C-alpha cells in the first residue's frame, strides 16, 4: 500500500498510514503508531478490506435471492401448466 497515491491541489502525494487504514475499514481509534511506517504499510497491504468484502457479500446475497425468486416463479408456472 505504500505506493498508493492521491491527486491533491499540489500534485500527487503518497497516502498516509491513517488514510490506508480507513480504506481498509479500520476505525479511527485503531493505531499503528507504535511500528515503523514501512511495516505499517506492509501490514495494511496484507489486510482483507472488510468494506469491500461486505459489499461483495451483500451483492451475492441479493443475486441469490433474485435467482431464488425466479426459480420459484418458474416452479409456480410449471405447476399451473400441469393442472
């Protein structure tokens, strides 16, 4: 994550450890101040980003529910056709 940057008013700048923590979903009261910046970036680079995983899970759940509804409608239509 140490190579991530953002464009601001003066050009391109490197993200701070705090900004990377926020991108990964860590709360603001979580601190990596007691370790070297390079080590903090290494740790954050190996982090599972909870907000991303949460959004993927939500979308998969929505897709599954919509597929189940389609299958249920097909079943009902097939049953009506047989009757």
